[in-house]
């Protein structure tokens, strides 16, 4: 998309001394332009509090992997304190080597068919309002791990009725079968991250494709409608995430917003890329909080139902508030916990038949 067709707000102008977005910093030791320190607004909340510690002890005690820790997420303290966690299934070794990601890369050693049961039992004990299930990429498996995703969703529906279930999936190499398997299990939110603009896909996501990712989001909606059958359109939202600071331009970001809306993506998160180590891609620029606010308004004007945009925003940030009927679900759950009966229940959830398949029904 050229500058002449840009319809979003113009980039915020910075004085020359803070062109990198965060103040006057010393050059890195290797002479590169990336600053050695983050700007003043890149400040994560220190993990603390009784709820955070409770969630941490339970997750560690059950030997569950979380992307919150594996990917060094800056929001782990805030999210766990709100009883939201992102569980990483299918092991902790990824078959891909994306230029931005802190998760280990190599040959996976684990394929635990009993994992869905263990995850559901663990999550039931945590009492979460919302759970995000993600995974490493498992290109070594015929279905990319889709069967484990689906089985986990079904187990969670039975073990934790009323809890929001979101899955953050890989692209399954663009194959239709694995995606259909996941959508048949009925997640509330299907999340697949496009990560960056089209021009930067190769250095950022070496084995992924921009158009392939858009296709995943498009087909996910179509499969959800198909599996809903006579119940009409299934209450499934699609979601994607973008990192900024990798060298993209604002017109390119605007075009990515347009491309995501063209496949009816409902939810968007936009956050600052932070370099996990010296072996990962450099930060080309830090965006100011005002720019994130502008991008949020820009995206909402294009029709996204919900947009989280800020320096520390990550894919699962405030995820529990993005589920369809999220407030009604939490109110009903709180009422049941307190023994009340007068609170209205949320719309019925899919049920599980004798064969372990999800059966949708009208509200």
C-alpha cells in the first residue's frame, strides 16, 4: 500500500533526539542503532500478589508449560493476578525458528496423548475465568497437533463449564484437515497471529506465509458456521496479533489491518516487539504510547470488535474480556460459586456426545 492511499492517522512526529522512540540512548556495543535500554514507558508490572503466587504454585506443581514464562511475557504478573493463563501444550520445543521468539527450537521429544486430560484437570483446580491454549509448532506430527488441541478443548468444556476457552494455533502449514479438527471442538476464540506486515514475513516468520495466515482466519469462520449447523452462526470470534518495531511502516500496518478485516477478523492486539536476546531480531524502533492509541482508533474505525494496543500488549492480553458474553459468564459463575440461583445463566455451551464430539445447539 503506497503512502498516497494511506487513510489512517499520520505517524506521530518525534524530535530527532528520540527518533528511536524512547529518549537519547547510547549505541549498542556492536555499533548498531538499536538502543541498549528500553524507553521509560516500557515498564512491566512486577509479578506479585496472593492470586499470582497461587496460580504460579499450581501451574508449576502440575508441570504445565505456559507461554507466559517460556516467551518471557512482560504481563505475566497482571494476567495471572486476574486468573488468566496461557497454557502451552505439545511440549516446549518448537520445530520452527522464528526470528522474534524466545521458545526453544529443535526436535520435539514429547507427544503426550494424555495431555488433554491432565490440562483439563489442572485448569479446573486453578479456577480460571479464561484460559488460552497455545502450542509450539509441531511440523513433525501429521496433524500438527490439531487432535491434541481439539481434545483439550472438549475436556475443558466438561471440566470447566462457563470458562472462556481460546486457542492460539499455528498455521498447520495451511492444511484444511487440522483446522477443521480444531474448529469442530468449538473454541470461543480462534487466535492465529499474523505477527508482522507482508514485507517482513520472511525474516520474522521464516516458515510462515502472510496469505496462509489470512487463510487460516478466513476458513476458521467458515468451519465454525458449518459445524454450528441449524444453530446458525457459531459464537466464535477470530483474533490476530501484530508486533511493531521490526522496521515496518505505518502505511504497511494500515494495509495489514485492512487485510485482517477483509477475512472478518474480529479482535486485534498490537504491541511493541522486545528483543528476547542478542540472537534475535533487533528492535528497529520503539513506538510511543500515543502511536499505539492512534493505531487502536484506526483499527476500531475499520470495524474490529475489540482492539488492544499498547507497548506491552501481547496476544493474550486482557483475553478474558474478549470472549462472547464474557461479563455474563463471569457473573453467572460468581453467582453459582456464592450459591445464588437468581442470576441469569450465559447462553448454553456446546455439549459433548458419547463419541466425544461437540454438539452445538441454539441459544
